C-alpha cells in the first residue's frame, strides 16, 4: 500500500468519523429535545384540566373540546371513564392507583390502533385526568432528520474523502518525484533535479536532495579529473623509467653516460615515490600513528634544507632561532619538504626557509622568487587535487599543499600563502608550541 493511499485513507476515516460523530450527536440531541417537549406538553395539558375541573367531571363534564392531537379523558376512583376529547384511552391498574391518590402521576406508552401513544395520568380530587399524545406523529420529524443525517454524513464523507485524496496527492507528488529520482540515481544517472515545491518539509527535503545530487556530480567530475591528472603525472616518470631502462639494456654506454642515466632513474623513482606517497596519504586521510616528540625546530629545518639543496642542486637557505616544540618529526619533515618542492617547481632563484617564533606558535615560511600566486585565492592552493592553470603542464599530483594543511591542523596550527614583496610567493604553516 503506497504512502499516498495510506495517508488519504487516514484522512477519509477521519472525515467519515467526524461526519458520523456530528450527525449522531445532532440526532440524539434532537431526540432528547423531542422527548422533553412531549413530556412538557403532556404536563402542561394535564395542569390545564386540573384547573378546569373544580368538582367531579361526571357531575359537570367538560366534554366536546377540540384539543387537536391530544386525547383527554377523566377516570373516577372506580375506573369509570368519561372521554373529554379525542379517542377513548385504556385504563390500567396503575391508573386506578393514581385515581385513588396513591400515586401523583404516571406516564406510560400504549399501542392504540397500531400507533404508539404517550399517556400521562394525573391524580385529581375526584379521580384522575388522562392526557395522551400520538407519539408517532410527535416523532415523525425524527424520520426526516434521520434521513437527512444519513445523507449529510454520506455527503461529508464523500467530500472529505475527495479533499483528502486530492490534498494527499498534491502533498505526496514531490515524494513520488523524489522516489523516481532516487531510483534513477541508483542506476547511475546524476543529471537529474526535482522540483522544490510542496509543503515546507517536502520542499526542504527536495532542496537537500538537489544539493546532494549536485555534490555527487561535482564529486564525479572531480574524480574523473583526478584520475586524468594522476594518470598523467604517473605516466610521465614511468615513461622516462622505461626509456632509460631500455637504453641501459640495448646500448653500450660510456661510464659518464651510464652514470647520468642511473641518476635520472633515481630522480624519476623519487618523483614516482613522492606521487604515490601523496596519493596514499590523502586516500587514507593522512592519518598517522607517529608519536609526538620534542625537537629543536631550527635543527630539523637546517638538516632538511641541506638535504633538499643537495637533491635539487639549488641554493636554499635557512634562518631562525632555536626553539623546542613537541611535534611529529616525520610529518613535519614531509610538510616542509612539500613546501620546498613546490618552491623549486615554480622558481628558478634562491629559496629561503624562515623560522619565526612567537609566544604561542612557531611559523615556517618558504619564500621564492617564482610566478607568485597570480591572483589565486590562497585557500584554493591547499585544496586536494586543485591545480592552477599555470601548473597544468607541470608534474605533480596537486596533493602536496593539501598534505601540508593536514599536518599543520594535526599540530593545531594553520596554513598561509601570500605574495612576496618584489615578486614570488611566501607559503608556509604554523604549529602551536
């Protein structure tokens, strides 16, 4: 059973129940009112005749009156009857008790000529007065009311059912669209969007769905781009490795040429390893179990800068003051190494690594004289796999600076990037002391 049908069915049941409840309440209230009016009218007519009869009605009968739908007769203490108006009424033993004064009054229903009469017997000085009213005629309106109640109940139920069905159909239409959309998404179709109409809750759900699908589309596009970029970056060193290995295997080389090829092989292997490490780090969330240890940051930087200067055969300087900080040494090494490799890639001049210390943090800046930020939002530089247009043709995975950001945040620090006065860029990070 669909949600739309279940919801509409609940609405129909509520509408029918409300209609029946209202109709029954009206019917019973009307019945009670008629009962009260009948009893009241019988009592009123009885009082009238009590006032009229000053002595024995048989000595001075008050007959021949036209009382409409009422029938009246007098009864003496022996049960003798004297019709005053209308039909002759039966006298029961209980009526004799009233005539004898043992009971003040007595009301009963009696079937006379196939019709039900309501009879009130009231005690008088000389006997009793019986006043009767045709109960069928008095309650005839109830039949009409009963028919109207049934008709109104059916009409209200039908109207309520129609309104409930139309309302639920309109309210659940967006949910139907969402269901179809989700089924298409399950089949791999992300080029879909649903209308954000309907109630506030459904509209909010539709907007959330559209936002989710949009995020999935962006993710799919990003994955495709990442696959292309990473494939290109991995293919370049692999192609160079294969070419160099082929040359080594097929040609007789001089010692100098052989040494140069081996050196190229070593550089390409390092490049390939760096790419793979970066991809693995990001895929695993850059999570590490490395312990925090206290180290002299300047000492670590000087050792690292010396190693990178020899690797790239570049002029890389380091300056600052000694400061002991608890950090993850391998992660710290990786972060600074990524910044230096980034500077080497985009700068041909000298590279400076500066250590700045304040009471609460330690800041490492890598300064170059390269192309600078070129108007790029600094926050974009540290996003995973983001690469500027000027860097599309160069090697790299686009993960290096993202890893720097992860490591800085792991040390309760942050990253920064600005243009360097005189040209170039200053890119670095800070860690808490």
